[in-house]
């Protein structure tokens, strides 16, 4: 069965809805959309997305644990059979999130037939600080889930990690900064070694980008001085079916409704 999956950090769902997210939702052919940084309660998110929900989109949402931060969601064309909030494990038939991250609004996954889709938000971190230590603990928890799941799985989101020099325009200037630290990059490599495919990179081998995040500062967008930090990592039979991947970059700076662009993959 063919599926189209998009992922995008909306940088605040209420703000994005007022800038262009809603027309994009009305036009997209995606079957599933993973959202990050909704920065809103479930009620606020449903209100912001009301036209899309009225048009048939179904929302599964993990509220932020701290007001104004994080929040992840999955929009789908059909009802999920199951939804699990908070990165964790199935223990004796019960979903058990890792206590530290149970209510942070950084992870949600849902089952659709033989496919599980997850939306994840990995916070930026800061080198040599407790915030970076927390980022590594969260990555460890996500990695444990990714290793344990055995069905077709696509985990999408804002990872805030550039894996290789091809994924950051100014990689030389970021060697000691969060987002391009050796430990972060090694974590992505470990997931690929465990059998996951970075499907966008597979479909765009050996080239810089395509970048999905550009700072609002300076002329980063106009100069395409960006980062490729929004990944779709897939494992199982579906990983072999990715046939097209695009970053839906806005035509102009003024037309952006987030500092991230949607990353859309078509799976045969």
C-alpha cells in the first residue's frame, strides 16, 4: 500500500495556522503528517487546526509538559488503531513511558494497520551542560524504543542533529556546538547500523542538504545556509519502498510559516 508521509516542526501551531499551515494542509496529498513544537494544549491545537480537522484530518497529540515548549502530534487520514504517548516500552501489554520523559510532549506513536508512525522532537541541547546530558538520555530512550520495535516503523521529526558534513552548510563553524557534536552524530550512525534507513539521504546521496531548517536571522534562507535536521528514519519492509523525497521549501522568505520546511516522502 502506498503512503505519503510528511514531517514538519511548526514552530508553534497557532502561529503557523495563521501564516499558511492551514492552506498547506488543505493542499497536501500526505496520508500522515508528523508535527513538532505545537507549543499548545490539546484544546488550543484542535482550535488552531479546526478547519483541517473539519475537513477530515484526525489528530493524535502529546501536549507540552512545559507551557510554550515542545508538543508533538500526528495528523492522519484515518483513525489509528492505537496511540502511545511518551517514549517508552511495552511491558506486560502496557505502554510504560520512561519516567523522565513521560509528560514532556516530545514523543508520540500510532499504529495504522501494519505500520507504526512516530513523531519525535529532540531538543537543541547545549554543549557541556545538563541540557546536553538530558538530550543524550532522551536519545538513549528513543534508541531503545527504535531497537525494540519489530513492525514496519517510520519515526519522523526534528532531531536537532546534523549527521554528516553534508547536512550543515557551515559545518566547520559548528564542530563544537550542539547539533553537530560527535556523540550526537554517533547516535544517528548507531541507528543506521541497527537497520534504519535515512530515506531522504538515500534518495539524495552525496549532495549538500536538502536543508530543512533555516534561521530567521540574516540571509540564511536566501543563501540556503541551512541544516538538514528533520529526518524520516524507517525500518522494515517500508524502508525499501521510499521512492521520492522532497523538502517543501517556501518560494520566498515572506511565504514561510515556520523556520522548518515540511519533509515529504512517498513510499510505494
